């Protein structure tokens, strides 16, 4: 078993992200084939519209803990609020944007 305390997680800003912090909570296996990240997007914060770095090999589940976030793909924009989730495939180009005046907190599961 591996326990990660939120208070001990090291915050970072991934490439292509802005006005946000990611807190890696768990990663399994030597290649991190399953990863759990808590991300906090400040008002106006988000990501560039692209595939994730592991394009072609990762699915991502976004779960909104609090606040609101807009998930945009090549074909649609989806407004997500607390309790909502979305699954994106490895080939899906997407971006996230907090278009509100309050922070948004997401749990993100990355599966390779």
C-alpha cells in the first residue's frame, strides 16, 4: 500500500498549463500506468488545446470536486460543475478553462 498525504504532495505546473497547480497523489507501476492528480485551476486558468503529452497512449477522466470548468474538444464545449465527470480518449484534442471568478478543483485519473 502507498499513502500520499495531500499536505505532502509537491505542486507543479505541467507544460501547456497556466494559472493552475497540479498535485500528484498516486502513481502505480514503474511506468505510472495509472495516475491520480488533484488540480486546482485559478479563475482564468486552463490548458492549451492539444492532446496530452502521452497522446496515443492515455485516457483521462476529469472529475470536478468543486467550482466549474469548461472542457473543449475539437467538436464541442462542455460545461462541468461539481460532481460532473468526463472521459477523454487518447486521441481526443482538448483544453480546460476556468471561466469563473472562483477556483475549480478537479481529480484527474490518467490511464496508460
